[in-house]
């Protein structure tokens, strides 16, 4: 079975889908690509979701609360990646970017072993359907510009500022100011 729930966050309402094996979608419902991404997930399960509580939603909400309160830096939830092998590699690599830090798309491509795959990495980031949990918001342009966030650049900026505020790095910066 596949379960569905809408969850309120400080940056807006988000949709969640979960199976007994993990969270398979957590994203902004207004995304331009949401219909295609949702279809990709539903095709993988060959079932329509039911709007019903699931224990994973409780875990998700608890961890989100801790994240937004600044006490959780790394999510520990079972996730189900629904995508190509390359997309899954990109999404797993996103999880290696530490809380409060960023990487450029080029750095992410190099990390994945192919510096010339910048556009493919950016496209896979855009098809990530586990927003915040798989932190694609931590990937920025090589010049430091905030680019390419399907949840909106305002939300990307908010998330990055939130993480900087709660990271030890931000504390050190405040001590020396």
C-alpha cells in the first residue's frame, strides 16, 4: 500500500507519500514537475495512495520539527528512491553534503566522478522528490548564486539561512564579528 499525507512546515505545505518500506515522496505540491514526479512514484507501486496515517509520517513530522528547531542536522528516515540508477546515485550523493554547507553543481559532478556531467546532475537534482530530506537545496551555482530550486528560490534561501544559523560554523562567525 501507499499512504499519503499533507504536512505543514515553516516554508509551506508539503505532500508526503510512504510505503511500509520508506518515505518515497516529500515535496512541494505546487512544483511545475510535480504531476510527472508523482506519476513516476505511483507507477513504481502500481497503486493509488490512500489518505491515511502511517507510522513513518509520525517519524517524519518529529524529525522535521527537530530540523526546523535547529536540533537535527541529518535525517534518519527510511527513504525509497524511485528513479534511474544515475538519479539514485545523485540523490545519495546529496546526502553527503553536510548541514550548513553547500556544493556547486560542478563540485557535485566531480564528487560523482564525472566533471562534465554538470547538466545531468542538475537535472537529477531537479527530479529529486524528497525535498529537505535529500538536501538538493545545498547545491548552488559555481559563482555562489542560488539557482535551480523547484521549491522556489525563496525557500532555498530560507533553508540555507536556517542551516547556517544553526550550524557550528555560524556560531563561530558570530563569535568573531
